[in-house]
């Protein structure tokens, strides 16, 4: 529902049923600092790593098999990383990025 004011400016009524994304996360996974929310955040970071590797691989027109051969691992392992089905060691992540994709890894630490 919208109200039109002078000069064509529209004011929209806010639907009280709409919640913020932060509120949604609080409801689904608990407040920040809870164990369930921390677990969700860690899983999400792992998911993002897989997506970033997949995007970089596709941008370079590499198949999972080609990337695996460059790194010395298997297509299945690359697939598991990209699909968030496998934990990845930091040394392996660095090898995939450096040797497989020709990139570098930058980390940050929030404390």
C-alpha cells in the first residue's frame, strides 16, 4: 500500500511481518555468541571458500579434473571442497590457490 504526496513522492507503509536478515539469523541459529550461531558462521565461511574456488576455476576455464591434476589431488576432492562436503587443510587450500589457480591467499583475523 502506498500513499502519493505532492510532487509524486511515494511513501510506502512498512509491512510489520518483514524481518531483517539479522533477526532471521537470530531466530534460525541463535544470537551472536551462541554455540549454534558460531557453528553456522563457521559452516558459512567454509561454504564461501568452496564457492570462491569454484568461481576462480571456472573463470580460468578449468575443469575440476584439470585443477586436481595441477594440484596433485583428485577430481572428487575438488568437487567435495566446492560443494562444502569436505574440510580443507590450510596447506591444501594454499596449494590449490597458488599452484592450481595461480593466485595468492590473504587471511584476516577478527578478535
